[in-house]
């Protein structure tokens, strides 16, 4: 690393400390959703393979959760694999699935986080389903950040699954279609989402410069604040995180009012 890069790194660290020092912890989002975008483009720019990009993105997760822990965030939802990602070529998808499995194992072994899967388990390989179940059971009693791992996740699919669950539940209770129709409410649907009993995201961060949700938590983000960051996910720094937190704290949330 040359002198110019060292100086740039020092200035970034000093700036990060300044931002962190002015951060009001009372204004910190309690639930952050993260669309971790840009792994492949980061890899291409670095002359690496897509698998290396996904691996670099996975390595960033522990660091990110550490920043969240320092700022009193309580819930983090990480979008690791969408339902659309299954359309990718096998030569990319297979290594990606392996990286995700290793990531879930690492989160469970870390000792600080509670791991919860959000997504449709039936579309995942049987081995991955087992890993997710083991991670949830092994971390259920921990007090740290609740980490939702969105794997095989799609926002529309979540709503469809919620409706299906609601109908099946009504059938088990012996309710008629008319009785179910009368009972349907926003709260009832919420009770059948993957994130039931959790607070909705206060802040959604998307990296890589894309400014769209791509179906991420469509129901839960109705009143969320969004922060779009130009940097690719593997290059996301603490200063980028702190800027997102500062930006969120400066906003006045009205919840439609």
C-alpha cells in the first residue's frame, strides 16, 4: 500500500470516528434490512470470479453485524438468496449455495447472534434446510441481535405463503370461507409472515447504486426509510454504515401521517 492510500485510509477512519461520536443512539433504527448487492460487479472490477465476489460479500457480514451491535440495533435482515437467484447458471449457483451454508454455520457458531430463516424452505436443497434448522435451534436462547437470513426469499412469495398459511389455519379451526373473510385484517396477515412477532424494518440499506427494492420485504417495508449506497457490498465500510445511520437519524418519520 502506497503513502497516498495510507493517508486516505487514515482520513476515512478519522471521519468515521467523528460521525460515530455525533451519533444519537436514541435515534438508531431497531431493525435494519440489508439488500447486499454488487458482489459480482465487485468481483468483475477486481478481476475475480463470481464465487470470489460472493465469498467476499459473505466475509463482510460478521463485520457489519459487529457495527450493528455497537450501535444498539436489535434485528438485522440479510437478503442472501432470492427466489429469482435460482435461475442463475449452475456453475455460479452451486458455489453460492455452499458459501451461504458456510455463512449460516459461521453465524450460529459465533455465539453472539440468534439466527432465524425467512424464506420458502421447500425450494432449498435438503442439506441447507437442515443447516438452517440446526442454526435456529442452536441460537434460539441467545440474547444478541436477531439475524434474519433471507434465503430462498421473495416478497410476493412471502405474502402468498402468508395467505396460504392463514387459509390452512382457518380450515384446521373449522372456519368457513365467509368466517375467514370476515376475520381477514392487516394484523392477521402479519401473524402469518416469515417475520411474525418482529418489528418491521425501520431502515433498509441497499448497496451497489441500485435504487429499487426488488421485492424485498414488500409487506414489512410500507413505512421503512431507505438508504441507497453506491459502493458494492464487499467494499461496504464502517463509514458507509455510519452515514446511513446518520441519514436515518436526520429524517422525520411520519408513517403516512
